[in-house]
C-alpha cells in the first residue's frame, strides 16, 4: 500500500505547468459565452429584447408567446457557437448545482426529418424529479413532480457545448426547493423597503439593488496526492495526519510569489471566468501553505450568487486539466488556517449611489447613517438567525478557531464611527433647536467623508465588519452557497427598514420635521444596539464572557445554531415578507439538520475505516520488524539483549498502546453511532452525532498521528501533511 503514496509523490514531482491557451484581452473576451445585453440586441427581436429587459429591471412576467422568440434567438446564438445541448441550471438544497442535458434535436414520429429544436416551453419550464433532491418532507417518493422555471434576471451562459439556463426550482405545490427562490424574494423585499426609505433623501430613487462581492478561499493539492488519501476523496478534508514541522508559522506564504503550476491554473481559471462573465479581479496566496484566494468585482446579489456557484464547479473542472484537486472545505488541514468566503454586502440606488457610502453633503451623509444604523439594528435584532445562516458541519471547524471570526455575531465599525454614533446618541428627544440642528449637520454628520477616510484599522476577528462603504460578513464558510446568508441578511434589513419607516412617519405625523424624526429614531436605535458593537479581539476568552453579559448568543455547533431558523421570530419574519412560508422554513431546517448528521456519519465511517485498514496494519507490520530485530539481538547477545534492545522494546510497547487506543475508540464510536442511528428524531440524532460520536474523532486521531511519527516512513501508506502542503 505504501507504494501508492510513493508513486503519487513521484508523479507529482514530475509535473510541469500545464499550457494555458492565450486569449484576447480580458475586456474583449469578457462575457462572450453569456447571453448578455449585447448578444440579446443582436439575436432577439425588439419586442423580445424589451420583454427581457422589463423582466430584469422591473420584475414583469414574460408572455409565453414572447418567450418563443427569446428561445429562438437564444438557440441561434448557441448553435452559432457550436452548442449541442441545453440544460436548466439550478441550485437545489444539496449545496451543489444541478443540470440535466437535452439535445437541440428532434425527429418526426417515424424518425425522419431531424431538426434542431428549442422552443419557449423548453426555455421557461422543465420537470426534474422533486423527490430525489432534498425537500424536507415537502415531496414524497411517490410525489416526484417539481419544476424548474427560467430566471431571466440571471443571463444564460455556455459552458463547453451546453447552453445553461439559470432557473428556480419549486415543488408541484409551489414551495421553494432551492436557494435561488427565497433569495429573489428577499431581494425584492429589501428593494421595496430600501427604496421607500431612500425617497426621504431623493425622490428620484425608483429601485435599490443589493450588491455582493464574495472572496473565495481554497486549497490546491496535486491530484495524485489527493487521490492517495481516502479521507480527502470522500470527505473533502484530512481526518488524520500529523502536522508538518513547517506550517504557516514563518508567515512566508501569504501574498508570496505564486507557484508556477498554480499561476497557470489561475490564468486558465480566469480565462474561463472571463468567457462566462464572472468579473474576477484579484488573486493571491493566502496564509496557509497551498491556500489561495480569488475575488471578483461587486455585482447584483442574485447574479453574484450564481457566479460563485458556477465558479466552484468551474474551479474543479479546470483543476483536472492541471492535475490539481481543489479543496473548498473550511478546514481541510489541522494546524493551519481554514478557508472562508467573505461576503461583502451593500445597496445601490438606480441613481448611482451606494447607500453605505457617505457623500459630500449633510443630507447624503444622513442617508448613509440611516442605512448604516438600520443595518446594525437588523443584525442586533436577528443575530441568532444570522449565525444560523452560516452553520454547517464543515464551518464548525473554522468558527472560533482563532483564525476566523468567532461564533458570536458582533459588529465592528471602528473608533471614529463609534464616536459619531456617540454624538448622535445625544440628540434631543423631539424637535431640535436651530443650534442643535446646525451642530448636528455641520459638525457631526457633515464631517463623515473625512472621518471615513482610513478611519480605523480593520478587525479580522469580527464576523460582521464595516469596511468603508460596505459590510463584510466574514463568517461565511468557503463551501457555502452565498444565497443562504444573503437571503437572511437582506430579509432582516428589509424588515428593519420597514419598521424604521413606520416609526419615522409616525413622528412626522406628530409634527416633527423629517430630519428631526429621522434623528430621533436613529438615536433610539443607537441606544438599543450598543451590545452588538465590539472593537476588540474576538478570539479572546474575555470577549466570550463579555458577550454573555451582553446577552449575545454563542452557538458553537450547528445543531445548536440551526434552531434559530425555526424560531417563532424567524418564521414570522419570512412569512411576513413573503420570502418563505412555515412549511418551507421547517423543511430547510430539517434538510440542514439531516445534512449535518450525514456528514458526521460519513466522516465517522471513513475515519474508522482508515484507522483500522491503513494505520493499524501498517503499525503492526512495522512492529513485527521491530520484534524480529529484538529476536535477532537475543540470538546474538543472549541475556545481554534486554539492555541492547531496550529502545526497540519500548517502541513495541508504545505501538501496542496506540493500536489498542485506536481499536477501543473506534469500537466505542461505532456503538455511539448505532445509538444515534436508532433515534427517530432528527434533532436528537444530530445532537448525538455532535456530542457523542464526533468527540471520538480527535481521540482516534491522537493515536493515529502518534503512530505516524513512530512508524518507518517507508512503510507509511498515507500521504503526509508535509507532502500535501509543500509538494507542488
């Protein structure tokens, strides 16, 4: 078995950087495989083009007759680029994307007259099996019908020889079975709520668009090395393996020179992204060895989510060409940093204003403060739900691990903005005197542009930080579909803005001027939300104690955190905004709890298998070598052998103790797994896997990692950390 490891190492050592096709400048190839505005103008009739634009900009429905013309133009464009198949591309609740390919091909009844065909009905709707995807009990096995429906706000694209049409996925009875549908509803809610508030400051605002810029972190490991590790192949991470003597402690990888093979992979990936209209801009080495990051320019949130979901798939496919495997797991290696996916979020008006960026006048700054403080209030009111939105078995390894934001949701805004809020807190209750109004507008609000210019250091320990003109939700995990946290964030902000407008309008109705009413409401919000603001070290034990005093939640495991999703408060929020009904909310909760169980169950079985079928046999084989050595010494030296074989005897005993430790812990883990599996309640099953099964992982790993240090390197079957992280 050890030959597999050494064969993989030899194969990796002989790799050369793969050739990358040289394309035109990025600005010229960007979006050439996307059915974008430029392409639609060329291939659609004026009426069809106008219908799609109205759907994108105003949410109007596209008539079925018009859809025929859209499909005709889309087909002609696709065929002109060598496409042979089409698919409805959607995001079921599996965490991955899904697609079923159909050919642009039909024949008559007798098999004659073949023709390339793609009509409005194929564009608008298809029928995948809704019972075969996670549905949380919404669909039974015998109730298979579900529908994918075209989302015209996210343009179709070509990948390979397939036309991919982004769609929503709903059940026969109308419930959402995907990530996109609730996200679209949440974006609609925040658009309406934010537009209504923005009109306090600019009557010309007709639409507010939430924007998202994600930062994708990932590891690259040679394909041969990854394939030689069953745990990486089956779980996406290493379940055992002793840390390398050299890890990230020298801090020499971060922003360092990008290795040649990796750079060619990045160039190839960027080419694919440009063709697909994914505006990636930044690439660099991350902190851990063999860890990297790429980030795009901000986009409309729905499109940004689609692009990130597509990117994660494309990353794997491009990696194959370069003999790499991409590891997106939040914690693939022990002892070095894990990976996140920071979600940078803001809101922009159709008049070209970023609502989270101050302007040059007191009025525009009051607008900024209104949306800034309302976002803080939204997070404060729903911090448990926001924590639940990023909960997963894989992200549990990362949150609070002194390398990523803690599991406590808090907001970092910096000292200067904190000082501004402190001054606003002193606003008089009711009408402002002329002096107070002047002082506020000129001396507090009017100074904001200067205040925000590099006003503070960044706080990497904060899960939700204001970074100049946006909020950065840093706690999102690298494997996450951004739609999950973005649905929650946009929903809670929408709800908060609605409540804010009701309060302001009520004060205006009582005789206060608009600015006075806004100041008065904001003052109360500042007082109410002080507990969520934190400027210090989020990794410290002191913060955990302080957060508890402040009444902030600290859910360190997914089974704990997810319960907030089905709280009365959460269900009321989603139902009130029309984002999800209670059936959809409860179904998602059940799906995520079940997924947690399955992931821990798989890891438990894989760990037991590797420990018993790889580690123990290898340890016994080496132990037998030592025993033969001791026997030989006894034959040669007689009674003096004990002194000469003292170290070997000690080693034999130590190996036996670790073998016994592995066997006993694996047996105990299996028994706990059996007990957990007997539970008929999925919540109790998740808690059992979390609290009874999972703790054995580290106990088993302790013994396997000790054996890795004891056993002859020539015999060890598993690729080691030093090889996974440093052989490129």
